């Protein structure tokens, strides 16, 4: 048998330059001192609230939108978890919570392209507001050369940036961004949320992403599992959640307080009060397992 017969059919194509910013993020993210915390949180109340909201209003709310709302509220109460360093001696703590999510959009050729989008002041918006904003961003036309939704950079500038050698991108873009927390927030937000989708195929799943933000949240799959409610074992719905915090910025004890608040908000279906009656919310509180 000839050597080519052992290889079989294949296709060669140019490496897409728009992947370079993602690679840069991975390279710089590995230099961060992120500590991962794996959680499983009871989201039964939230799931019922989202379903009830759609039944009563005819309008859907995405689970990701609700996660962003809960996260933004918890961060607004514990602002130190999304602080950014300014040089070696200062920290900048922001009041506005800007959350970066990944939105998948379809290009002209039918190719699905994941792109970052920043939800500004997410702590001041309702779940419905966040959901509508995400849907509007998904419907925006894809501009050739675009790598971030809503970016003010023109397509030709983005194209040039992506094809530059990495050391040039580092020197003239990434290093200035990391030195300036205000520039970082404007271009990247302060929190990153990524949804892993159905990777667990019916079971709880966790992912440990690599990133550059001081706070990173990875949302796994929702799974039905036994839980304890009113001293009874019942079937509840849990989501796997990974929280990564920058140990250079904050320590474990303050982060633990932030996580406890996030767990409370998620377990109570925070932000869905209009769809959940008070009695329903109280009856749906359950233990949250870390």
C-alpha cells in the first residue's frame, strides 16, 4: 500500500486569522493566578419561574440571561471580586458590572462564529432587559473581519490586528490593555461568562476555562438529581457552575462570601419575582451543594 493511501482523503485550508485574538487570550490567561471553584446549585425555582413567565406573558427568557442577572447582582454587593490591578500598588474597584458573554452568530457562508459581547451595567438591568439585549446582538449582521460584537473598531483595523505577529499584538495591544484597568474594562468588561451547553449529555458537567478577566464563570449542563426539601428527598434540578477568581486581586474568604450570595440568589430564582409568587418562591428554596 502506498503512503498516501494510508492517509486517506483530506482538505487543506488557511488558518482563520480571526482565531488569533482567542489564542492570545489563552496565552495571557495562563499567566493569571486563577483559582477554580466547582459548584452545583439548585435552580428548580428559576426553571419554574422562567417557564411560568413564558406561560403568562408568551415571552421567553433564556437561562443564560438569568445567570447574568444573578451574577451581576452578587458582584454589585461584593465588588472586590471584579477589581482590576492598576500597576503594582493599586486596585480599581468598579460600581458598574460589565459582563462579557459569547454569542454564536452565522456568517454569510453559513459558518457559526462565536463572538464576545459585553452587557454593560448588567447590575442595573432586569432579566428581560438582558435577554432582549442578547437576542438583539444575535440578530445583528456579521461584518467581515469582525471579532467582537459592538466594537467601535472598523473591520479593516480588526483585520490588520489579527494578521500581525503575536509579539506585535502583545507589545502594542495586550500590554497597554493590561496596564490600564479603565481601558481593559471598556474593551473587555470585568466578568466573563461562558456556557458549556450539553456537554454532559444528561449529567452534571463542569468546565475550567482559561481567560483574562478577574472573575470567570462557566455554566455547565442542568441535571435532575435528588435533593432535600422540607426534610424530604425530592427530585430537583441542578446546574454545574465553575467560578474562577483572580487570587492576585482577592482571597478565598471574601470570594466565599460572594459565592454564598450567588448561591442564595440562584436558589431563590432572583429576578423572576414577577413570574413567581412569594409563596412559590418560599416553597422552592432548597439546599445548595458545593
